[in-house]
């Protein structure tokens, strides 16, 4: 049989079973429409990524610093911490009782003079504060020292450890303690008060009614009275050297054991230090509150090659009033230099951009993004030359940016207000900012090497800091990844739909072969070969799939507006339609082969007698 005769038979059979043909091809219709949408959405996503890549400045690198230490309370440019409070309190004690650093000489001279004149000014301790000497704990002939000793109750700073003093300062700063509490602690309730009392009792028992001197000489002179130290005790005893030798032997043994213990402890500490050296290094990273500066920017521009430019900026959310606003609204305010304008490839709709002179003079001027200008004043022309209020301070609008899709240093120009860098620090943010340094590579392929060079320069300035680098490629990788995931999901859906549609075609063809067994017997008895029967059913399967594919392409035109309405970009073209038709025909051919092969194997006599 000729091919034309086979095609005629296929057409006659499909024409006689129109409804069955359409119902059989439903799976193929859905699959074909899905294929078109997969390709169209994939192309639209790639175009979006390409546009974003162009707007992000392909070679831009943003450098930021993430502080990992404890936060301190700041006020403008001044800051303080608990340790600062403690130092202030202790300095206050020094100024009150011992004099400031400016009067230390007179205070110290006076004490020395009193001592050398033979006055009875023996003191139990002292603490040098601010250059002066605070005499506490002992009696002194100086009236000021008497007042200090009385006020502090005869206490001694040396009775307290550094941690005790720090805790006292912290409690005083938080209001948990007042001056009377501190005085009571120094009056005998300190951490070594009990020990001091015991020492006093022992001294009283050892004395013989004299002045209570307890040194070695006194022990020898008053051996019969039981005074003093170890040597005096030995002399006042049985007078033999054996007791002293035993004491020295016991002392030596104790010293040996103590030395061994210290050696073992030192070895254990050294081993532990070696094991945790890496962890300690990591913990020290970013413990300093570093703020990137213009000096860092200049170092990068000086020592890093293969860059077209660099700038530094920061952002803050600030209250804005003026224009058509009926109440204060919050907008993004960016502190920038003129270099931001060139690095970001911006253009002006009205006026001019901020100059470096504006920053140096801390001028209260600003530039509005196009969207902000339209919101506040209705148009760029109406906004130019007007005044707005940022944090209740007036700023003159010297320019309005043209609409732009560029994003630099994570700032969207259309929705931002720009002020001079130093002006923002003085009037809006203070020094508590997190600047971003943006570097533009002159070649996209050199982004990695430029990042390494910038990191090296910053490491020279900040040895224990780790900076965060982000570039356009890393931002676009996320967008591309999302697009690829969406495309993959749609492709998987299309494959599943085609498989289901193909199985439906195969089942229908099995039924068709069963119903047309007599027709197959007649064709074979008239001389049709097995290949003729095989191709007839293959053509029929492919034709059903082709009809489903055409209907599926038509359905994709109806689905496209719905997809675009949901914000997904669709870019369909002839290649998507051709691919859908090709997949449809391929599915019908693959799943129709087995039923067609079964039909071609029928024996003519058995086929004619099957009814």
C-alpha cells in the first residue's frame, strides 16, 4: 500500500471518531501547553536576570563589617561602658581623698613632710589614684587624712581584689549601691576583714604590752614574752636548732609539692591552650567596633588595581516631613559623596547631585529619588528648590534623580533621599553608622581577584577583623537559581503530563485494535504487509498527538495573560511552539508503537474469524 492510501485510512478513522480523538488527546493538550509555558517563562526569567545584572553594575563589590562584640551605650560621638564607670568612681575617690593628678605633688609632699617630722602617721595601707596618695586604714597627723580614714572607716583598698572593686563600681553605676554602702564595706566588711581581725587578735596575744611590733628583731628581744614571727618563736622556745631545722624541712617539702603541682597545672594549661588556639582566634574576630572610613576608601583606591572607581555610603531610616505629606513618613536617607553618583551611573532630572564641598561644609541640602519626588511634590520640577524636613531640620532640595533601575550599595535610588556624607553624620545618624564601601571592577572576570586585593588592604588596617563581601554575581546567582528551580518544576510537570497522555493514547489504540481486528484481517487478505498495518496505527497515534499539540499551543495563548497578571514574565516564541508540537508527536509515536506492533502481528484468517 502506498503512503497516501495509509494516510487516507488514518484520516477516515479520525474523522469518524472526532469526539474520541479529542478526549484521547486531552493529556497531550495539557502537556503541549505546559511545554510552551516552560520555555516562555524560562526565557522571561533569563531576560529579567540579564536586566538585573545590567542594573546592578556587573563588576560592583560591596564591603561591609559585622560587629560581633558587646554593644555599648552611645550618645553622639561619646560612649561609655561599665569599666569606664568604675574608673570614674575610683578616680572620684582619688580626687576626694588624694587629690587630682594636677595636685599630686603638693599632696604627696605634705604626707612626706608629716612623716619625716616625726609625727605618728603610721598607716595600714594606701592606694595611688590620679597621682595622689589616699591614706586609709591608719591614723595620720594630717587632718585631711583623718577625714578620709574616718569616712572610709579605716578600710584598705588592698583588701579588695580587682573583681570586687569592679563589681562595686558596676553596682554603684546601676543604683544597687550608694555611697553609704561603699563606706560600710570599707569600714570592715570587705572580703579580707575576717582575716585582718584574726591577725589582730594573734598580734594582741603575742604582744607583751609594748607597741606590738612583730618583726624578727622584736621576737628575739622579747622571747620570754612570746612575741613575733617564726624566728622569735624558736628563740623563745627550748633554744635548740632542731626545731628550726624541722620547720625548714617541712617548709621545703611543702615547697617541692607546690612546685610539682604548679608544673602539672602549667602543662595542662599549655595543652588546653594549644587545643583551643584556633577557637580563641575565631572568637576574637570582629570584637572591635570598626567603622569603615574615607581613609580606608582612599587606601583601596591607591593600592588596588583593575578598578574603575569606589565610593562609601551609609543608610538610615529617617522621619520626613514636607511637600504634600500630611504627617511625617519614614524614608531611606543615604549619606553619600559625589563618587556615588558616578559609580552608580545615575542621571539628573532636575538640578545637580551632591558635591564633596557640600559634605565638607556639612550643608543641609538633599537630592530626591524620582519616586520620592513624585510622592512628595507630584513631579521632579515641582520638587526642585523646595524644602523638606529630616528629623525636624530643614533641607533644601538641590536636585532630583531621573528614574533608574540601578541598585548600588543596596540602595534603590528612586526610593531614597540623598544627603552629604558628613551632614548625615552630624545631624541624623551620629557616628553610629555601618558604612558600605562599593568598588567597581573594570572587568567582570576580575571580581574575585579584586575582592582578594581589597581584603588584603583592609587586613593591613584591621588585623582582627573579617569583612563581608558581596557582588553582583552572587546576587544574581540567587535569581538564576530561583528561575532554574521554577523551570525544572514546570519541566517535570510537563513530562508527567505527557506520560499520562501517552498512556491514554496507548490504551485507546489497544481498544481500537481490538475493535478493528476484522478490518486488519481484510487489509492483510488484500495484500497489506505487516509494515503497512504497523505504520497505519503509528500514523494514527501521531496524528492524534499532533491534534492535541496544536490545541495545546492554542491553549497556551489563553494561559499567558493569566501568568503575566501574577507578575511572571512570559516570553513565548516560535521555538516554544515548535518544541511543543515535536514533544506531542514524539509522545504519540512512542506510546502508539506497541499497539501498532500488536496489530501488525495478527494472522489474517484468525483476524477474519475473530467476530
